[in-house]
C-alpha cells in the first residue's frame, strides 16, 4: 500500500482510470484523512458473471417487486449512503477526495450508480467504475432489507446484457460470497483485466513492477480510457432498457448461472 501523496503524482480522473487499467485502486484510511493510498491486493475478489448465484429468497423478493431501480439518477445520494456510518461500522474510507474524484468520473461517464427506490426514497444502491468490458465495484449500501442485494442483481443483469466480462469486487465478503464471488491471484486478475480491456498480455501488467510507479509514470492528461480497451468493443452500461421487468432481470442473470438454487 503506497500513499499517492508520497509518489508525487497529481491525482486526476485520467490518472485514476490509468490506475484501474493497471489493476490498482485508491482508498483512504478514514473520511477525516485526506491522504489516498494505492491498493493492489495479493488476492483479488471477482464475481464471475457466468456463475452468479441468486438465493431463492432474494429471487422471490425481486419477482414480488414493490421497488424501482434507477440508473445514474442520483450519484450524490448514493455516495452519501455508501459513506454513512451504520451499525458495526462507525467510520468510512470515503473521504472528500474520493467523493470529488468519483464525481468527476461520473461526469465523464466512467462511473455509474444502480439505485433502489421505494416510495420515492433511495433505500439502497451501489457505484463503480466502467472501463472497457470491466466494471470495478466500489461500494454499496442498504437502508432497507435486501436493497443492496437487489442493486447487485440488477447490476449483474446490466453487465451481462452489455457485454462485460469482468466484475471486480476488490475483496470477497460473506455478502458477496453468497452470490458466487471468489478470490483469484493478482496474476490471474491481471490476465482477466487484460482480456476485458482488450490489450495484449503483459502490456497492462506494469503494476506488477510497482503500482504507484506505474501510475506515476502515466501522464496526467489525455483520455485514459482511450488506450485501454481500444482493441475490442467496450461494454455498454446503457444497453439494457430501464423498463426491463424483474422477471427479465432474473432471466438475464440466470443465463449460464445458478439462479435460485439456494434454499435460503
């Protein structure tokens, strides 16, 4: 873990996208700490899109409805929900610099939200970064039963429909493991990332020689997303209609997946 401030690189949205293309991402120690740190886990969490497992009880909840899912509707409310303290967690890693950077990525179309609304109130959701055919999940929150899980299922449907090949979860929690999230080595994650970005093997692996150095060497200007993934079609986050039914969402997720196999 290397401090961004220690490597003397100006952190911009373009540099941040270059970091994601190298397999690294920033975090802060707490909301009150203005420093950011590059994170490059030895073991990386991913959720294989062809092996998603939706618990049966959650599938019933989704079919029953009573909620509305919106895409990219209220970024500020989503990141506020993700940063809020809650039972079992009094602090957050989302500080002011994180908010500003991902707000800029949202404006550039590289950051997306999946939001669950009930009675005109945001009750849960998630946000993450889109680059090539990869989606990097950043954080999720829930203020109502199953709200963040519903958001995750809708995200998976959208990614599968839009031609994505990689869903990065950064780490594997018990919550994500129930959906089929697994850990892979840094080397395997790099290969999956290279495939999702459409780059030749090893060209995105500069992170292996030192994550902070790789990003520090990247120029601060220019369209970071243009080089990564230029060799293959990028995933389309907006391809799926917002009016798809809950049953249609589950059908998309269940294609070559294990939807509804649990008795939970």
